[in-house]
C-alpha cells in the first residue's frame, strides 16, 4: 500500500533532499510540498496526503500550531515532525498537538523511514533519545492527568486491548490475536480513550508506561 506524503519545510534544499530520499522507496508517493504554514493548510484538503512530514520552524506559523490545525480538521492525516529542535518544550508540545512521530534532522535516513512507516500504520515513533524524555516525565508524574483514572474502570476485554495498543499493535493485529472483528477492536479503543480521558495514541502509550502495562 502506498503512503501519500506532503513535505513541509521552509528550506527548498531540505525538501529536495527529502524528495530524493523518499522517492526511492516504493511504498511512498510524494503528492506535494509546502514552504509555509499557509501552503501546508491549503495543500492538505487539496492533495489529500496520508501523512505530513512537518518542520517546526516555519516562517508564518509554528509547525506545532499547523499540526494542531491539521489534526482538528483532518484527524485521519498523520503528522511526523522532522526538526532541528530537540529540547523538551518543542517535543512535548508537538506530541500534544497530535504528532505521531518526532525525528531530529540529524537522525539517520533509516530512522526517518521507520518513523514514517510507523505513523502511516497508526503507530507512534519517537527518536530514542527523545523517547527517554517522555518515559522520564510520565513515570515520575507526567504533565497530563491521565493517571488519575483507575484502570479498574475498564472491562477485562478493554484492558486486553489497551495492553496490545500500548505495545504498538494495530487494530487488525489485535483483532487477529483476540479473535474478534476489526470493528469490535475499534469500538473498544474508543471506549478506552473516553474512559481514560485520552486523546491520542501517544497519550495512551504514556498512560500504559505509568501504569506498568508496558515496560519502557
């Protein structure tokens, strides 16, 4: 299955390099480029990408805000941050905005390809050195209140689905393992997110780490 990509970066030379890298992959199709936030927001409904590769430092609006707008209007579109920023503030704000991946520009090309494929499959990919920030923050107390909701609010089946989701399994993989339908998994997932007051797969992973459901 081909993943349709929109490249968003204010440097044309960076977009050109990304295009050269990604066009060599048979499962990617680059449907467009954008050098500003405005161009990005106009391109998403027109080009219908599956995933947006997003720079944070855009000239007219932060990539964080652009990501938030994209996820609000087109929640099915995945966003992966590719940025020079590796500090905690940008990292957490980008995840809060709804990004499914965060990769520094210094990363190896293979890391970026892995991140794109993971996000396109509905998973979350965090560059290892940055993932440590997330684990440290949420094991020690977290910035969000998800931990206030007891796991006991979930049914036994929902707890099973939660464990598989936090471990990175897709809806179809969970359906196969538990011998239930894809639609049933989706319904359980919606119930889990509602009961635990979670808004994204990233928050679900954070919750699972804090509760010891998965081992960071």
